[in-house]
């Protein structure tokens, strides 16, 4: 199982962070679970008034994440799912989404929580979506990671300013 070895961390107070979630619409049941997991993490970390933006698919996550980064969000969470089919489409979309979201994070200095499921089957996606009976909650995990990284970046900036 891919969740083995995941770090355990208590939620931290992130009430002062501006956070946006950008989520694809394909695979509605899986996406509902990922978004619910992200919302649980936002609540646990005391994020006030997060923004949720929907896009058609996983391919579109990066461009919207980039626009949100330009608007000054402290953390962005990208949620999507790509399920392997019989064509190379899977590899192209997964690669473009990964590269694009990484580029947003590096170009803007804003953490982007990577909540994009890249699965061979729908069953694998459902098992990672944070639904009742799921083994993992990748929406929660991606959100918690983005928030922890945003807090770390704020500490670095404060330290450098003296």
C-alpha cells in the first residue's frame, strides 16, 4: 500500500493563511471524496474562508493554480484523478499535471499540495479518495502537506527579515 510510511503530524493553526483548492470535475465520486478530505484538513488546521475553484479536468489544474498563486494565496491544493485507459493519454495528462503544478510551486514560491491520483483502476482511486471504506485520504494528506509547507515558508521569511 502506498500510504505506508506516511508521517504523522498534529494539525497546526493556519488561521492566518490564504488557501485555495483547485479541483477537477472528472470522476465525481472520487473528487467528492478528495474535496471532503481537503475540507476536513482545512477545518482541522483552522483555515478561515478557503476558496474552492473547479476546473474541467486534471490537465487544467496547473493553469488555474498559477492564476491563484499570482493572486497571493499562501497555499494551493490541487485535486484530480487520472485513471489509466488503453491509450497513452494517461501518461500525457499525468506528466503535464505533475510538471505544471511543480512549475507553479517553484515559479511562485507557493506550496502546491499534490492531490492528484494517478491510478490504474477506478477501485484504486476510490481506495485513496477518503471515502467511507477507503484505505487512504489523499485530499486530506495533500492539504496538510501544503499547509505545513506554507507555515515553513512563512517562518523562513520571518527569520530572514530578522
